[in-house]
C-alpha cells in the first residue's frame, strides 16, 4: 500500500440529503421461498413511504416485471412520476452490497465507487453478476466511476460523515474477502476512497449472518457523535457475548479528536427460521431517508420499544415500521435492499 495518493473523495452520511433511493424489484423464489409476493408488498411499502421526498430508481428485469410493479404501485396510491424504471439483468435485491457506494470529490461532484464484489466470500456464485450494477448505474446517470481494488460491501461499513467509520474484523479481515490485507491496508483504502480518517473495528457480528458480521446489523450512527448499538441482555441468547463485547468496545471508542461517543442501546428482536435456526435480525438495519426512517421490525415484543428509541434519535423524521419477517429469509432487511444516492 505504498505511494497511495489522497483522492479527496468523501462519503456523505446517510442522513445528508439524497436525490434518490435505489431498489431492485424482488422476484427470486430461492431468495424468498413462497414469499415473493410478500416481498413485493414490502417494496411497495418502501416506495410509498419515500417517493415523495426522494426519487425512486427501480431495477426491473423486463417489461412484464415493469408492468407488474407499475400496477402494484398504482394500486398503492403512489405517484408513478416519482418512479424511474431501469430494465436490466440482475440476480437479487441486495443493492446495499451490490450497488455503488456514492461519494463526492473535493468539488462536490458525485462519483461512483465500484468495489470488488465476491458474493459475500464466494458463498453465492450465481449472484456474482450483480457486481456489474455500479457500472450500469454509472452509465445511466453519466457519473464517473472508480474501482478500488478491495472486496467491500456497503453493509460492511458505517460512517458518520466526519471521517469516522465502523466495521468488523470478521468481515473485512476475513480470508474469504481480502486475504493478505492488513488493517492498515484496508484503512488506507477507506481513507482514499471514502474520506475516512479513523476506523473503529468491532470483532464480530450476529449468529447465522451470512455476510460475516456486517456492521449495519450491529451499530449505526444517528448523528456524528451518537451511535445506536444492538444490545442483548439475555445471557442464554447466542448473541449475548458478541453484543456485550461490541457495546463495551463502542463505549471505549473515541473519535478523531479523542472525543467519546454517546452510545444508545437498541434491544434485540428474536426470530427463528422455519427450520428452527436463529435468524440474524436486528433493529439497526434501518434506512435513513430525507423525511422518513424505514425501521425494520419483526413482529417481536421489542418492536415498539425500538421504534420509540429511533423516534427520539430522529425527531425531524417520521418513523415507519417495515415488517421484515419475510424478507429476512433472504438474509437481510430494509437497509440491505436500499442504497441512497446523495444530492449534488
């Protein structure tokens, strides 16, 4: 990593103004077994909630899918003029990880960063084609594109817009992602392409999370100096020790100038898949829109408490609960299927 050039890129925080939200219409029965229609209904909820305050850029496979999405959007009462369709081949809906990470250069212009995508550590080779999505968006939007030579998914990083990044060792230092790379190597990439000056490394993520510890299931900035943290107080829960350690680390972490962060505990939802396995569910998997917070809920007794905490964190935005109990069968929730495009 010698002779790295400072490229003067910076990634805006998610609460900064967006020009658009990017989504990919769900269709795959392997991702959502016997639940595709329920996934479609969830996408309609999301579109209806955000479309008046940010443009919806929606990927569809073909005219048939576009017609179906159009019909469902019309039925919902949403304004179709706020939806822009992009017809293209894609495998799945996880644009947080397969879509571009939008940054700004030092003149304020939008640039697309296209990181290496290896389907979460080569777990799902049939999804590798979605690594081409950033190039497609670059062409559609006539935006410049740069290619950092590092495996990185959008859900693996959480930034505060002031030079601090949260991530996990389990993900970015995993041998299935970046073998041979050191923390210093990765931090150099984050500095040069995202404007990160300090990275806080948590150890690991949730049980049964096939992303190998994505941070958006663990901790999120809600202001530059305030973090909500998934927290488990049941000692018998499989995530107890993991989340206790993460919380401890965050309470001891400091920012660029040595300042502490305010850490707010978010309770954990609890859900098992049909086969009895523990599902990797968390209330930190929310999307920060221009005027709304799309908050993942799971028909759990802690849903109401989590929504109340988020309401206090975002007093200027409407909190909208999005039931993710069905799309979690694909391995993700609201944040995982969305990608924000910052305003110019």
